[in-house]
C-alpha cells in the first residue's frame, strides 16, 4: 500500500485547517494592536490587517506545499503517523516564530512612532 498519498491528504487537510484557524484568530485579535499603532485610523488599520492576513496565508500555505517535495517514501502506518506529526510540528514552530516576530515588529513600530511624536 502507498502510504504517501494518504499522508499527503491527512497532512494537507490538517495544515490547511490549522493555517486558516490561526490566521482568522490572529486577524480578529490582532486588529486592536494595529489600530493602536495607526492611532485609531480604522481604514488604514483594516487594510494593513488584511494585507498581513493575505501574506500570512501565502507564506504558510506555500511552506506547507513545499513540504510535499521533501517527503521520503513511507513504508508503514507508524512511519506515516510520525512523519505527519513531525511535519505538522515543524509548521506549528514556524507559525509561532512568525507570530512572535510580527508582535515584536508591531511593538517596535509603536514604540518608535510614539517616541517621534511631540507630546504636549
């Protein structure tokens, strides 16, 4: 039996679900941070938030698809489960890294923007 096709299907469905769920969660909950960065300018903040979501989807779905080309031949069910778990864990690690990088970037942009303004 060819376990690779089954592994591709499971991994594809699992990663698409995770990427879409996390993206929606970050998009909804991160809006408040972007609004504070752009001083409550709703149109600019929403446009930026939507562009960040689009970039997030493109980068992560592209990364997940790229993982298919590095998959070796799977010979058993145990090997299939471990391969899916390893690749999904690696994807989650990338998501965490990107999230913290984005939050750190927003923090530094907000800090820099506040230090450049003249306070009365």
